[in-house]
C-alpha cells in the first residue's frame, strides 16, 4: 500500500528505480532474520540478502533505501568495516568476518497527518457503507464510486489547501531523500552521523527547497569542528547563510566563465593562424614573381653574352 501510494512521489527525486517485487522480497528476508515479536535486530548483510533473493547487491541496497524512505524500516546501527584491533579480537574467537552488517528495525509505516487524512478520504470514497452502524448515520455523500482512479482524481472542496499540503509533503520527501544521501556520502563529516536521517530531514528540507546538493552541504560544513548538538549547529549555520545561492551555482558560473574565456582564446588563436596563413600565401606569391623576374634577367644576360661572342 505504501509503495503504491508514495513511490511515484519518491521516484521523482531518486536517480534510480526499484520494482515492488524486489522491495517485497528484500523485506521478507529482513523480516525472517528479525525478532519475531518486535521486528528488531535484522542483521543480514546486502550480500546475504542478494544470495537468498537472487537479486543484485545494488538492487538490495535500493530496496533498503526505499524501505527507509517509506517509513517501514529504521537503520538502528549502520554497518562498517572492523579496525585491525577488532579483526584480531574476532579472529581469536573464530570470527573471520571483516565487518559488521547494518542493524535494522522493521515496523509499521509511520504516517504523517496529511497521509492519514489522504488514506482516510480514499477509504471513505471507495466504501459506500454507513459511517456508524446500520441506521445511526446516512451513507457517504459520494455514493457513486467505481475505481481508485476516480477517488484520486475527483474534484473536491478546499482544493487549494490540498495542493498546499501536497506541496509540503513533496518538499518533506525531497528533504528525506537529501538527508539520506548526505548521511551516506563518504565525504560527509563524521559528526553528522551522530544524528539520524529522521533528525536531519527537516533541515535538509529547507536546503532541498533551495536546490542544494550533498556537495553543497559538505562545502558548507567543511570547517573542522565537533559540535555538541549537530542539528542545532546546522540550523545556526543556515541562519547565517544565503540559501538562494548554493555553492554549485557559483561553481557552474565559474566553469561557464572559464569555458567562455577558453573559447575566446581558441577563437583568437584560430584568427591568428588564418592571418599567418594569408601572409605566407601572399609572401609565396610575391616570391614566385620575384624568382620569375630573376630568371628572365639571367636569360637576357646569357643571350647578351652569346651575342657579344658572336660579334668577335
């Protein structure tokens, strides 16, 4: 249900896609490895899930990312490589693994107020049954319901307010996607990971609304510091930053200026080459004419010498 309702909105901001069959297969393997009563402690690695489902490792990674963005799974502990000391300690107890897999907790979808109202409206639209009991209330006013498409596309009152809520929801999804990418980027400072993706989502929502990227955020947080409260520190930095001009805009402007200068320099070199070619051609023509004149003069001199000898 969550995939069907929100995948199209998420897909607009994701550079890749994943099928519902792959998501369900990965979720089933994660659920089998999790605690039966709580859904916690799902410790399967991407390689293990790939072997069990027959999907590629990259598909498993995408499915897990989508589960997090849909609110169906939470990465409690992120996997990492073990240090040399940790590997030696593991080898002493017979563990030859070189790292730890991520620990996930599976749970029901955590819906926002807008999503709850959206789902409630769909249920009411596609159900012609009374609201309370058999005779205590009347049937829904929208009694003629055929398909889910009709329920989604039907015009309703307060359309402007619904569009505003939908825009807010899309911005929230963009912030969640940007927070997830930033949290996993290799160039992101270590102190960023002290806060979860959920905690960073509202901050990244502001940045995503202004077109910021992961590289822009890392440029903003490039100062070597260890804030005690990462989220509060980032909000303090954003208040003192002009968000309308992300760093990548300046980089693109600088690259465009450099390209224009290079094009102008190349055009100047081509013009100089053409002028040199024209001068060489003119010089070659003048030289040919001079050589021809010298040949005629030499021929005249030789003829005169012959004439003088004949007269003697």
